[in-house]
C-alpha cells in the first residue's frame, strides 16, 4: 500500500484541507519520522506547490533508500485535478 505524506509547513497545513488518506509530518523533522517508514513501500510526498519543501523531503527519503516521489504542483495541482473528475 502507498503512503501519502503531507509535508506542508504548519501554517499552510492549518489553513487548508488534506488529500484523503494522507498523514502530516513536519518537514523539519524528516530524519526522525523517516525511520518509521518501510523501505519496501513507495511514499508520495506533497506540500503546497510541490516545490522546495517536498523536493527536499523526497531527496532526504531517497538518500535513506526509501522509494519516494512527490506530487508536482503540490496540493494545488491535486485540487485542480480533483475538479476535473
């Protein structure tokens, strides 16, 4: 099963909704919570716009041998895609 992780900064997280089924993790504490992730399941990361925050977290996870990708365009892109369905 796929893990979806919301790595938006707290102020952005508090101001908006989440992708259903995702969990929020502090991007500043990636080294701590990444130890809990299985290395045999893909992780999808997203932030507000799919920029520096999610790219940085994805890079850290990849360096820890965790299969990861991020949502390009972040939550805004996901919401735009949801509106098309």
